[in-house]
C-alpha cells in the first residue's frame, strides 16, 4: 500500500511544480560557480535533473522543465521574454529527446546493470545536450547578446556544462529510487564504513581542489589522488557507492575550479575560442564517471562468476575436491557434499593430509594408490571405482574421476575431480548377477521342454494367425484361455488389454453391446452358454454396419468330458454387401440409381394389372433430352454423366414417392404417374409441365460457355392409349417424337391423328443422305487402339465409322447423327457390310496391321447371310480370320438369344473372335454367358468411369473379371480416361483397356500414330 507522501508525489501537478522548483534551484547552484574570471558556468545541474525526471516520471512532467528553465532565464541577466522562452524550449527538448532515445531506441537499464548501459548513456546524454546548446546559443545570438567571434566558444562551453551536469547528477538520481525501493534504505541505517569511505572521498577531493591545504596546484597529475577512494567506494558499495562518490568528487572539483583552486584553475586564456581548463574539468568528470562504473561492472562480473561456480559445485550430486600434487593428493578444497556422503566436515577432510588414504578399504588401497601414481606419472585422467569407509565405520562404493591441472612447467600441480556414490549401482549389479545365475540354471532345466512346446505352439500360432476368423477358447470354468489377433480385430479390442482369465460371460456381454438389437443379446448368449452341444449358427448385425457369423463348439477330452468351448466369429460383411449390391445393380441404373429398363417393364406390367382390377388410370411419360449427343461429343462422357445426374436430381425432387422414375438407357427416362379421376386433365398436364420447367432451369457452365438443356416428353394414358405394356411404350415414344417435331422443350399427349409429315420428311432426308454416302463412298474409317493393361502395349484396333459432309468440305458427321436413323430404316445393314468389306480390304493390303474389331448392329446379325458374306470376303482377300474381331452389344445379343448363338457359332467356325460389347449393362448378363460362346467381354463403360472412387463398381467389376477368368474369357475396360483408372483396372486384373488416356480415335491406322499418349 502506498504511503501518503507517495500518493501526493504521484499527482502530475505536484510533480510539475516540484520539478520546476528543483530545476530553478539547480540552475542557481550552477550559476553560483562560474569559471574564474568570466561568467561561464562550469556545469549545469538542471540538465542532469531534467533528464532523470523524464526517465523516472515520464514525458508528462516536461512542463516542470520548461517553467524552471524560463524562470532561470528571466531572473538572470537581461534576456528578453521570447529568447528566454526559446532557451527554455531547448532545455526541455534536450531532456525529453534524451529520455526518449534511452527508453525506446535502446535496451538501456536505468540502474546500469551492464557496460552496454554505460556506453549508451554517455553517447545519448552527450548527444541530446547538443540540442540544448545549439538552441540556447542561437537564441542568444539572435537576441544580439552574443558576438559573432564568441559563438563557437559559447556553444562549446554550453554543451560541456550541460553534459557535465548530466554525468554528475543523472546516474545518482536514476539509481537512488530503485535502490531505496529494493532495500527500504533509511538515513539511520547508514553503515559506518559507508560514511568513512564517502568521507575519504570528500577529504581527498578537498585536498586536490579545496582552498585549505590545497595541493592540486602543485601538479596536474595530483588530480588522480581522488581515484583510490572512488574505486574503494565502487568495490564496496556497488553502483550506489559509485554514484555517490562520483557526485561528491565531481561537485568539489567543480566548486574548486570555479573558485580558482586545484589543477584546473589556471584561468581563462584570452583570444582563445576554447576554454581549455573547462574542457579538462569535463574530461575529469567523465573519467570519474567511467572509472567508478567500470569498476562496479568488473566486480559484479567476478562475483557473478564465483556465485555461479559455487552454486554449480554445491548442486552437483557428488563431492568436488582439489588436491595438491606435492604431498600426493593432500586436499586443499572439498565441497560441502563431503558431509552427506562420508560424514566428515570440510575442515576435518582438509586439515588431515592422509585422511583420504586412511579411509580406503584395505582390499582396494593398493589398487587405488597404484592407479593414482600411474595417472600422475603419465599426466592422464584418474578414474577408479573403490570402497571407502564413512566416519561411522560403514563403507560405500565410490566412482572417483579427476584430471591433473598442470603448473607453469607443464607438470601436474593439482588434482581436481568428483567422487560419486555408486553404492546402489553396485548393489543392483550384484543382485542382477545372482538373478542371472538363477535364470541360467532354470533356463537349462526348461530348454528341452521349451523346444518341444515351441514346435507345437509355433504350428498352432501360425495356423490361428493365418486364419481370417476370430477364435476364442474358454475352459470348463467358463474363463478365457486364448484369443487370436483376428478376434481382437473383429471386436475392436485393444491388443494391450489381456482377456486371459476373464469370465467368458463378461467378455461376451461387453462385445454384444455392439449389436444393432442389443436387447436380444442376453437371450442369445444364455442359449449358447447353457448347452454343451454344437451351437446353432447365428448371424449378428453390429451397430457399425458389419455382419458376423457366430458359432460355439464344445471341446471334450479323451473321456468325452467337457473341458471347454470354442467360439468362432467370421466377418461376412463384404459377402452380404456384395450380394446386396448385385441385387441392387440387377434392377438399378449404375449411374443414376434409378430403376433400369428391365425393372421398369416389370413395374409397368404390375401397374397395368393393378389398374385393370381397380378400374384406374395412370400415365406413362417418356423423357428424352434434346441434343444430348452434343454434350457427349463436345465435352466428353464425364460432362454427359454430370448432365444426366443433374437432370435426375431435378426430376426426382418433383416426382412423388408413389410414382416410379426410371432410366431406360442413354438420355431416355420414363415415369409411371397416377391420374386422379377428379380433374384428370389438370393431373395429366401438371407433371410434364413442371418437369420441363425444372430441367430448362438447370444452370450449366462448361469451358467458359453457359449452356441450357431441354427435354421432350411424350405421354400415353392407360387404358385410353393402350392396354398392354408394348402399346403404351410405343405410343409414349411416338408422342415424345411428336414433341421433338413440335420444336422440342415441350410435351405431347399421344394423338394418333396428329400430322407426322415433318417427322417422315426428316427421316426421308437422312435416308437419302445415307444412300448418297453409300453410293459416293462418303464414309471413312477411323481407329482407336485397345491396349494390354499390364504393359500398355497395343493389342488390336477398333474400327469406327464417320460420314464426310458434302455440303461442308473437311467436316465429318459423327455416327450419333445417322446411325439411329439407319437402324430404324434398315440402312444399317448396308453400312455394316461396307465397314466389314473395307476393314478386310485393309487387312489384306497391310500384313503387319494388328487385328481389327468391327461393331455389328442387332439388325445386321439377324441377317442369316452375313456369316457367308464375311467368309467370302476373308477368302477372296486371303486374310487370316483370326485378325478380324466381331463386336456385338449385350443388349442386341440378349434380345434374341437364339440368333445370337447361331451367329456366334458361325463366326467361330470361320475362325473370327466374337466380343460381347457393353457387358454388364443389364447385369442379367451372367446368366447368358453359358449360352453365348463369346471369347471377349467388353465391360460397360459406366462401371469403369470414376472406378477408383466407386467401391461398389470395383466389387462389380471384380466379380465380372473373376467370372470371365473362370470361363476362360478375356476382358476389356472401355472409358479409361486417366492414370488412376488405368491403375485400378490393372489392379482388378482386366486384360485390355481402351480410352482417351491410352489413345483417342484417329483416321491413321498405323500404331505409331495412334498410340501417342502411352
């Protein structure tokens, strides 16, 4: 708690007033001691007082400096008010700038803790006084109170006086508050020695600079007589003594010089621009300041070093000693730890030169003396372990490590070392030796038994560790005897938690808490625990989604007595997931998750039966995205898939849960929607209109372009537009086509009377263009490589057909524009035959050309004369049939199994390989493989896209590969678009790969030009 005096002094107004008063009195003191024979002040105490005040109280006390300086200037001489205020401003700026630099620009400590503080203070103090001297001198000069020829002399005298005042007063004023605060110093507590030393400083300084018995005038060098008491004060009383002694000596020196006494009072030198004696006095004051503080720093460094060394020695958990070499290990120093270690005090150990030798154990004395003598002779470190008696007669083990300190002649002079108590270590070593001996005996007895047991255990451990099922044995007391690592892994039990000896019921109760229906666990467990028969097979569903099989088997001895039980757990999660996934994929579209065509047709037939029984109506909506081929051809299949998913999401948000939404393939979708009897027309119109609005509002942005997707919808109503599934599908498809003819992005209800002339006109136009292309040979072949997955080597080429556009030279028409029309009007048969003929002709002209794969449409292979056509072409061109591969789509083959079997068999007889394209799209494909004797399966690209991120597709593709390998068939993965997909295809064991990452379509058929990315 602050005293009342401190509270008053902390008030800003009190501080300003007190500082102004002290500044004024200090100025009067400085003016009272002018240089002999002149009016020049030898030192200016207010400069030191002002700097100390700002350092201690802060810059807020500057008005006190300004007021005190103004009062001095106005009461001295005839200085006009403006110039007096200008000088006061300079005095204030000098103190404030000096304090600012010391506080903010340097790491200065105001109690002068290191030499750095001394150097910084001297440079900053003298530098800041340049401001006061310069502003003050200029003020006098402008006020015409200073002649031109005296300007530099006045400026130098001013600067020396201010700097001397700072060196004399500031250090003490900075040190004294901190010292009083830390020590609670009082005047009555002054030590006699302090008074005596300070009196010595007064007497010595008075002898040199005083008026009585002054000897300073005898010789300038006698000024140094003041340094012995100054140094004495600095050594004895640290920084405070140095500051007080320096102040006393400096004040007496200034006073004596001002009155013409001492070695610096030779008087003013006329016609000189420099007061030499004032300069010498300034240097003397500076020397006093430097000497006193440097002595303090040197003394402090030595004491700190000694203190650290003493603390280090006393904290080491060992006895530190120094022994003289001349009397062979006579102790001249020993640390206090000798008492706790051996029971002797330091004086006892150091006063008896032979005490150490006397206390050595008799069995170790000769060894220790010889080792020490050898160390001395070779001047090498001494290191020995020996026993030594304590003062009470007991002995301890000592580790003695020491080095010889050489004298000036480079001979061992002293032995300095440490003695560590290693009794506990020796005891532990002896006990360890006894234990090791017992263990060796025990090990010898058990070695033979262990060898036999380890053989059996190693076989059993290897067997149980290799098993992928969890094993737990319990004894006849129903306590656990053994669990394998797979058991801990299945039940997620920490390996560090030992279960051996724990009651089986406790463990089972804990792990059964992981069941989805944990309430059923007690009954399940008690049924198993209460029987000694083979427990019935149980399937456990865990709350983390896993599925486990549990079985318990009784274990009987040779006498058929129950001795325990074996619990077996198998994780069948993946098998269950695979089965569920296969079932899901059998009726779902793999991209969108909607019902596929097969499941949709089943739902349509069920809906027809239900509607007939209940006399209800329902609507079949056929959705086809407008110009969807543009997205695939322009931006790639990934973008096309993204569009399909966006459309699926929008429509799914509109369709009610009682309605059925399916993807029939490509960009075709279908919806089964109920029709309410009340407001039937509104019910029919509402859904397609909302779907069209939602799809056209989907924002699409690809390659910097904002795109829009639209849809055409055809609708047929049961029973108005058909009584069978085939009729409804045909009429809904017709209505959808009518919507496209009407401008797309709209919907149409089936109308048999609607004019279809435009649709027929478009079909006729494309039919004519296809006929013209066949007649003028406007079709051309492109090729895409199919590569081995293991080595990325080209295996064969797939033939692709393009149509040249006669209206725009250099442009090609992609097959997506003309193939669907050709399939509908039957022209596809002529296109396929052209492709077959041209491909066989290429093979005949290029013997080194790799095999070519040709796609055959469903309508083409229905032609019973096609195998004969292929055979005739191969025979006429003398081409090996093994170089030609025929590709059939799975959909076409499955739609007519008998024709597909006939065609495939005919191709095999010719010698051509047959590949089943888009395999897995319906997933009923597995059941057809035994009827279709194809040699190659090309897996549907929907399963390959993004394969490395889709675990479900990985499981499905792995199943296809396993089935293909079991049936001795090769597999091809299409849509290999990146390195990650290629790596996953390789990992799953697929034989061949095709896609843009391996090589895109090209008109060039030479492998080196096609394979440019592998």
